[in-house]
C-alpha cells in the first residue's frame, strides 16, 4: 500500500489539489466565473462542481495518508 502511495505521489497531488482550490476560489472571489448554463445542464453549476471535485481528492488522499500512518505506527501508542 505504501509503495502505491509513493509511486502515485499521493502527497504531492494532495497539496496540488489544495493549491488549485485556493487559486480557483480566489479567481471566483475576484469576479471571474465560468458561464452559467441552463438548469439541468452539465455545466449549470459554474465552478462549484470543480471545487467539490478538488475537495473530494483532498479528503480521499488525506484519508489514505492517515490510514498509512496508523498502519506504520500500530502498536507504538
């Protein structure tokens, strides 16, 4: 499990997802937005679905890191 974590550079992608989230949120706060679609269309949510996807990546990779730490240091508590 740890070799897969290192091979995919999960820690790096976790940090990148946070940085991209912050940049996109700042761009949105400045006033630049994606065009809004009609209700029910794929891109009707603007930038919110992209931000939700980035948060999901952060949470999944963070959970993976916590599990690896628990496995690595089991019995040392």
